[in-house]
C-alpha cells in the first residue's frame, strides 16, 4: 500500500510539474506573440479622457488605462483613438466643433511625441508604423452626430483621418436609433442615415454598428456594400436583454458579410451579474426613499451608493469571462470574425480582473493559448481580422 501511495504521489508531482511547465511556456509564448504581432484595439477613449484634463501619455501616468510605457509593455501598437461626441450635442454647432477638437488632441499627442506616435490612415501606414517601432493611432468617430445632416462633413472627417464611424451613441440622432434609447425615431436608420452609410462606403470609412438598435443594425447590413464592424460590443448571450450587445443572429449575419465584432471588456458588457448591478442599485435606492419618506438629492444618492457598495461590492468580471465571449463568437461565427474592442478609458473602473489596463494584452493571449487557440488564429483576433475588413473597405472605395 505504501508503495502504491508513493507511486500516486510521484504521479501527482509529475502532473503538477507538467502543468507548471505548460503555464510557463504559455506565458513566454504570449509575451513573444504580443511583441511580434500588430495588436489592434478598436476602441480606446484616450482623447475624451485628455479633453477633461491634459496628461502627457507619452510618459507614464498615474491615472487612466493607457499611456505609452504600459502600451509598449502590453504590445499594443494600434489603438483606435475614439473621437467621441456626447449625444446632447446632436443637432447643434457644438457637435462638429467638438469632434474636430478631439482630433486636435490626437494630433497634439503625435506632434509632442513624434518618435512614439503616428496617425495611421490605412493598413499600410499602420504596418509601416509597426516596423518603425511607433504606436499607430488610427481614428474612429464614436457617434455620427458631427455629420450634422451634411454629407460633405463625411468628406471633411475622412480628410482629418476618421476611418470608422459609430453611427449613434446613447440617444437616437439624425442618422440612427440607439440601443440605449427607448425612443425609436426611425425604426432603424433614418433616410439620411442610409445615405451616410453609402457615402462612408464610397469614401473608405468603416461602418460601426456598436450602440445602434437592432433594427438599425439590420438596416445598415442591408445598405452597406462592404463588411461592417462592431468596434466595442460583446455577446448578448451572456447579458440577456441588453440590446447594446449583439445577439447570435446578428453576430452570424455580421460574419456572413465578412464583418468583425470587437469584444468590449466593460464588466457590464461581459456578465449578467455586473450588467444588473446598477439597475438593482437604482431599484434599492427608490425603495429606500419610499421607506424613509425622503426626497431624492445628489448628496443622498452619493451616500446611499457608497453604503450600498460596501454591502454589495461591484461584481467585476474576469479574464475568463471575457475569453468566454471570444469562444462564443468563434463557436457560432468562426475565428475570422472577432477581435478586441476593450473600451479602455471609456468604461470607468468596471474593467475585468486581469485586464485592468493596456499592459494586459499578454494575459489575454495567454488565455487564448490555454484554451487551445493556435498562434495563427490568435494573430487573426489580435489584428488580422480587422485589417482584412479595413482593406476590403479601402478596395471598394478606390473603385468608387
């Protein structure tokens, strides 16, 4: 019996040793892949962060999710800078002005650190930046409000470097209904919105359907002559009823037209528990006011939220949860149709455990390796898939 137990112990030790060796090998391979591969993150909200207060992100910063040292450590070399315009500016002169100011911020980043950053306007420029050891900063407009009802503004923003446009944001605008807005002004895209999609195709601006309503997605899919992207959305399977994420039929249809869904990291996009946290807290606050006979106020709300958080800590998602979204898309649509759209600097403090800033891409890659993805497939998810769509869009535009 002692001999048998000793044999079992030796086998257990050997198994642990093999597991540790595998983990070490995955970690080393992940770090290698992060350094030798272009990593595109299609949605990083650095400009809006800097609009609130300038920081020199070419050096280490104490705030935010992105800066140059952390990006280099994580292997991030092609983050799309989000040119975000708040919904309340739609239909006002402030809309276009604000978008131009956000582009100015990215241009300032480049002008103050030309050895580190460069704006990339096409895949060739992105690849050239990678070879030169610089971080490429392609531009994506979040919210089409700055188009301001004038197709000439699409040409203006194309000339300024915009290479995708998220058709709307948190409210229906003059282009599209929003997944967040109970008012459905157009039951999808407006008539002008359809013209916007067509002109984007002609110019070479990718059509981004993150934030739009389901009906608007189907409209855009029908109107667009080229593949669509979802620059920062996740799978609705894990957040039932959350229209901001894409359901399985939408993901499959996106893939059938050769598009790509870029997975959003925000915990409320990733797990149902996190997605329901704020609505549950709002409900608890309403009940608290009624029970105590109190009137709502900002100070009272702040105190309540703080106390609620102590007894009900926010349920952060994890790296494993995020990987589940990639796995699901691959299962139903194939590995050619998924990528990274983290929403760094855009989802506050709700980022998953293990993916807290732009230094964490090797951890994501290590997770892919542990789940059995090949290096070739990982490279597709890191950048190859979006580059394919971008080149398709450019090729169509060149012919029109």
